[in-house]
């Protein structure tokens, strides 16, 4: 028999027994203020009475939950950690906002445009281009549409030939003529093969594309699929690179604010998903608690965790190596940094461990106290085994060669984030439009089933919810 539980707030103190099997009953209601326990009349007599369990409150899980919520389908979102966001989190440390790894929000992401309120994110823009450290000097690469004169001046710099810069323009036109669906399902190669096939010189590939797209994919070899390269290239052409004023976590927080607070349970790690009684799925939590959902389960966890939970269920095969990164933060006086402009610096020298860096407070002053600057430095690979102190010392030494020893030695190391699983490996062959259904009532979503971007995660969450609703014939016409 079904038992109805009451979740007074977003913690999991409601779970009292560690071994019982419970069926969580969700009553359907017509209001958007959905709660797993509110009793209201059913919309149709054929609707099942139990709701959906969504596992993982990253962007994919939140998008799935928003879609279910918008169709008045009751759901419960189980999150292993203490907050929403997954890989998109921000910590507040000594008055600084530290994103857990360098992340950029591109305003042209199509699904994000539908789901997010950009105005309240108070997006702070980067300069549209980059400054490249090469041959002991900085060289600017600029977007010709937004910074025409910078771009014209950069035509003759040694980052690439004039032909290379014209080819960038031609590539831009080419991607803009295609739909996202066409791009994500087009014939594919590795990004490096595509760049060589377009005719880019080794100079611009090594000095610009490797650090720039290598930094986006955490893959300096540029083995990532050309589909992802073209998708990101198109979004970069159409939108701005930004940071929300309150940190990157403002994005998932805004999504979560659209859900009933009682629908998200934190510190609720799922350890297994099992099929019982034909189409009923049970979800077991780390503490032994078992929940049942007759409508279905949407698994929205990161790829390595999905591989574990789906073992033997024909779920997903993980490509290796996965993409990892380390991000080091330093603080400095606002007068102790060499530039005040919101520009991304790239390492085009082919030497050293720094891939890219920027002065976060130049982009978003809210990332630090008024008189302080926040320096963010990104490496590709997580450098496990190298102590934080040694890693920070190597970075300081390297950047001293960029900005001068006196300047960089004055910076104080704040924190290092190492992200072992930053992104799935998306080298060809890829299927960026995988079916979300993996079994009866069981659906997957996340950046590993689509493009490994914020936008991909959001789309995949929606698609998983749509597939579930369609299978259960719950979607409104
Ligand atoms: C450092 C870094 C920089 C990035 N930069 C960019 C960028 O600039 N632009 C861009 O578009 N993308 C970027 N990405 C990629 C982007 O962040 C991801 O593609 C996206 O956030 C993935 O969302 P997701 O919901 O698929 O997975 P996740 O964010 O990993 O969410 C999965 C959630 O599931 C939870 N979970 C896991 N296991 C369990 C379990 N057993 N039970 C319950 N809950 C569980 C996790 O705690 C987590 O909250 C970056 C990623 C990183 C790490």
C-alpha cells in the first residue's frame, strides 16, 4: 500500500528507517505550486498516482524537474551533495566568489535562453577575444564584429597568418548557416583534423586553438569531436562570454528557485536502482532507505556515477581518459594586477602548465572585496599527486615570466580546485543525440548523452522528461 510522506523542508530528516521499503506517493495537482504530498483531484482517471524520481540536481536534473513541474507531474529530486548545481558550484571564501573551476556562460546557448532569466543573473561580459602569451609577448585576437579595430590590428600579429584570420571569418559564416541539430549530427572528425582540413596553419592551431578550445574541452590534443567544436564556435559567434555577478552557481540556483523547495532532498545519495513488479522502479539510498516510483526514474548523475548505477542495465559505456582540470585562485590588491580589462589570457607558448588565466574581478567586480583582485588560473589535467603548495609555486613561477616577478610574487594563493571529472571524453565516434530511455521507466540525462556543455545538460534533462511523459502519455497536447 502507498504511504504519503510529508517533506517539511529541503533536508532528508524525514527518512527515519534505514531498512524499510517505502513507496513515495505523489498526488497530482493542477497548480504550479506542486508538492510531493499535496492532495488534489487527479487530472485524468488513468494517471498513475506515484511520481517521478529524478536523481542528481545538476543542470540536467534541474531541467528535467522543471519540465515535469511545468506539466504538473509530481517528482522528487534526490541530490547526493548539500546543494544544487553539480559541477556548477561557487564557494564564498574571504569575500571572494570562487567558482569550482573556471566556467564561462555563453549567452547564445539556445536552451539556456529559454530557461533562464538573464537579467536577474546580472551577466558580466568578457572582452570578445583573447590575449595570447607567445614569444614572451602578448598578442590580441579579437572578434572582428565586436572589436573591429583590435581585430584589424591583430591581422599582422604572429598568432597566425592573415589567411588564418580570414579562415576564422569563413568558419564563422559556415557554422552560422547551419542549425544546431545539423551541427550536432553532422559528419564528424576530431577538432584537430577539422582545423587542418579547413587549412589553418600550425601557428594558429598551436597558439590560439589549442589553448582556447583545449581549455573549453580540457583537451589540448583537440581530439574532441568537430561537432562540439562547431556548436561552441557558433554560440561564441552569436553570444557573449559572461559570468553571473553572484557566481556561476547563480545559474542552477535560479533554476532550483522555480521548483517547490520541498521537492529537492539533499544529502540523499542513491546507491542502486532496481526494477520490481514489472514497471515499478525502486531507488535505494546510501542509508538503506528504499523508495518506489511507478511513473519512472530519471538518472541525472555524471557519467562515472551513471556507469556504476547502470551496471548490467545496458546503460552507458564510458570513454577514457575523462577530461579533468585544476583551477588555482590567488588574491591580490586591485593595484597589484597588470591589467584592468576583462580579457582572457591564453598560453600560446607551447610551454609550461598554465593553459589560461584571467582576473575575475576585472570581469565581475562582485567576485571580490572592493579593494581586492581575484586571479583565476586554469590547468588541463588535475595534477593529482602534486601538493597544492607545489602546484601554486609552479604557477607563480610561470606567470612571473608573463607579468613580472614583482607583480606575481605579491599574489596570495587562496584555494586550488581539482576536478577529476570535468567533462566526458567526446572524441569521435559520438552520438550527441542518444535516446534517453535505457529500460522500462528508466531514463538518463546529463552532458555525456549530448554535448558536454551547460546547454547540452539542460537539453538532455528536458528530453529525458519528455520521453518519460510521452511513454506514460502524460504530456499535454
Ligand atoms: C571546471 C569546469 C568548467 C566547465 N566549463 C564550462 C563552460 O565554460 N561552459 C559550459 O557550457 N560547460 C562547462 N563545463 C561543463 C558543464 O559544467 C557540465 O557539462 C554540466 O554542468 C553537466 O551537468 P550535469 O547535470 O550533466 O552533471 P553534474 O553537474 O555532474 O550533475 C550531476 C549531479 O548528480 C549528483 N549525483 C551524483 N551521483 C549521485 C547519486 N548517486 N545520488 C544522488 N545524486 C548524485 C551530483 O552530486 C550532481 O549534483 C565545465 C565543467 C567543469 C567541471
